[in-house]
């Protein structure tokens, strides 16, 4: 293996947008692991997914304790089964990394920060 040396230093301060993306991607990776390890389709309590009364899996993406509004007035994604739920999380992960969800993430982050000053 040949090493490729570059003249780069780690930045002292990370861009806030990149930091929020990284935080959400870490949580999405945890959710993917939880869902892939789910036994017999039973999801753990800490999962972002749940089963509705029709037997469909619903998945919401959370930033902190807030659900992110994915489209106008829509906070969840409907999935047919556990495998699809895992695939949807991988797709959402790619959307976060490409910046498609920066505005909803920034809004959720702002709501969290606003609560800190109200005590």
C-alpha cells in the first residue's frame, strides 16, 4: 500500500452545518444498526420506527427530541417492512450528507437552542 501525503491540517472550528450533518448521520447509523438487529420485526423502544394499526412501518427522523419536517406538514415516511425501513434510513443518510435536509435540520437545531434560554 502506498501512502499519499497531503499538506492539510485539521480545522480548529467545524462549520455548524457540517457539525449538524455529522451529528444526525451518527444517529441514523445507530438507527440502522437497531433496525438490522431487530428480531422478528419487533423494534426496540429507542427506534425511530413504529408500526401503525394497519401494520405499516412508519419512520420519523429526529434531531434531538424533535422530529424533522421532511416535507411541508409531513414528519414520517411509510415503509412496507423492516428491510424497507433500513433502506429508507440509508437513503435519508445520503440526503443528509448531500445537504438536502440542511434547512429542516437548521430549523430543528434552532428550536432546541431556543429552549435553552427559557429557564
